[in-house]
């Protein structure tokens, strides 16, 4: 099953749209979905910046130990300033039929459909923090995402940088203002 998470409760049909970010590599109108395995990357308020990462079989064990510490299999990091929004947000998880979707970034769990899609079901998620933790994700709440971002992108871990344009500006010494 594939999913689309939204803060809109009444979507009857998803129609293809041009992606808002050119960094996705997708230029034509599509419907976006995420797989079950990486659904946790989207159990946050839409505009919340986040750094997410996990180990793959190709990850260097030193990177895994240094950045993951042997804990949860997935890490999601957000800024502390976003905690009130996380606690207050409600999301709607739309289940989508997978037949018309194709993978566009399997490391991020992204799939796209070039045709409209009617949801099979919708689930209300009104406690995002509990939903995240129930998935066995390590949630890190940090004053700034930039130091972690720098360490993660320099590592062998699989990562996603989502909505970083909404992150607090980086401190002096970080020239990583623009996302990859």
C-alpha cells in the first residue's frame, strides 16, 4: 500500500501536479505517494523542516555507530521550535492503490503516478508524536538541524532533507544554507 499524508481532511481525488521543488528530479505533473516503510518521514506538520536517515547494507559501520548509536532503525530530527506545531497538528493518511505508481526514489520511499488517483481510505492521525514513536522511530528534537545535516550528508547513511527552506538560519560557519 502507498500513502499520501495531508492536512486536508476531504480529498476525494488526487490529480497530478507539477512538483514545487526541482530538487526531486521530477518535472512533469504527478501524484506523490510514500511507502509504508518510510511513512514516518511525513508524520509531521507539512512545513516542518526535518533531517531523516537510516542505515543501509552499504553504510559504513562507523557512520552507523556515530550517527545512529545502535538505537532505532530510523531517525527523524526536527527543530525544537516545531514541537508546539507537532503537538497541535492533525494529519489525514490517504491509502492509495499502487497500480499506477512507479518508484522515483526508493531510498526515500517516493512513488509517483502520472494519472489521477482516488484514495481507498483515509485515517485521521491526531497525535503525531505518538504515531511517530509507535513506528519505532527515534525522534531527535534539536535547537538547529544544520550541524546534524552536515554530518549526515557527509556520511554513508541514506538520508532525506525535507522542507529545509523552513529551518532556522544556520549559525556562522555553516555554508549549507541551500538544500542539496
